[in-house]
């Protein structure tokens, strides 16, 4: 079981000069990260259900959530208290 940890400072936007004005990379625990809003995820869910059915959409989003949680946990275990 993982203990709670303070993740402040592990989320660090960094400037990328090649990305143009205001561009940048987002890192979390040393890994590149994506920032998605709830509306975008809702639109993706609706698209998946409409085009592939509820069961397939649920399977894809469940796997996405599992993989995201697994990788976050691994990154935090690797980077906490180092």
C-alpha cells in the first residue's frame, strides 16, 4: 500500500523555446504529462460510445484509467524521497 505523499513540486511546467510563444512541456515526477480537461474527456467518451458501443468504450476508458494510475504510482514510488 502506498502512503500519501506531498506531490507539490513534482508538477513542473517547463518552457520549450521551439514551441512558440506561451508553449511548453508539462512534467510530472520526471515524466512528460498531458493536461486534459473534463469536457474533452466527456466528448471522447461520447464519441467512443456512439461509434463502438458502451462496452467497448468502457473497456478502453477503464484500461486508460488503469494505465494512468499505474504509471503515476510507479513514477511517484521512484521519485519520492530521492
